[in-house]
């Protein structure tokens, strides 16, 4: 059997103290044999705590998605069309169609002296919202 030289023993002892000694405190104490009498040394009575019914809510930090603006339908004026006829077909009013399109076609502006609701031209593309009426708060005045 080979013996260690006396000079290397302190080195090995120092290495053991640096690496293995701190781990000794991490090893759990062995459990008492099953036949031993008395309660375990750390036995503390546990009082049951009530739990809320249902899942626990978790906080949400997601910003809500803003409601998108309505999407306009584009209608191309056909021969024989009128604002009121188009409005009846799409569940809106002729005045609403005129207001939605007044900047593209100034003759449709009900607030203008040049308002001509009966004058629409074949080929015009009119924007409209089916089953809706013009809401001045939903469509603010654009800057001219």
C-alpha cells in the first residue's frame, strides 16, 4: 500500500475544508427509526387555512386593445341610383351617406350652400357604413 507524504496531507486537508466542509451542513439529518418513541423534535401543530374557492386570479398587465374604427363599405354608383335608394339598400340614411362623402364630393355636403343630394354621378365611389347612421362624435372634422 502506498502512503502519502506528510507534505501533501495539509494540502489535502485544506482542500477538503474548502470544498467538502461547507456541504456537511446541507445534508439532512436522518429520520428516526420507525420504532422510536416520542414526537419528532420539530413537530408543530398545523392549523388548516381556508383557501378561496376557484382559481387564484393573476394580475394582468396587458393594455387593452383599442376598439378599431368602423370599416367603410365602398359602393360604386350605378345608373338609376339615388342617395335614398342606396341608403335603403344598406340600412342607413341618404344624409348619412352625404355626410360621410362630403369631403370627396362637395356637392354632397348638407352644411354647404351647394348641397345637391339628388345629383350623384355614375362611377362615384361612395363610402358608407351598412346598418349605421352618421355620428358626428365618431367622425370629427378633418383639418382642411
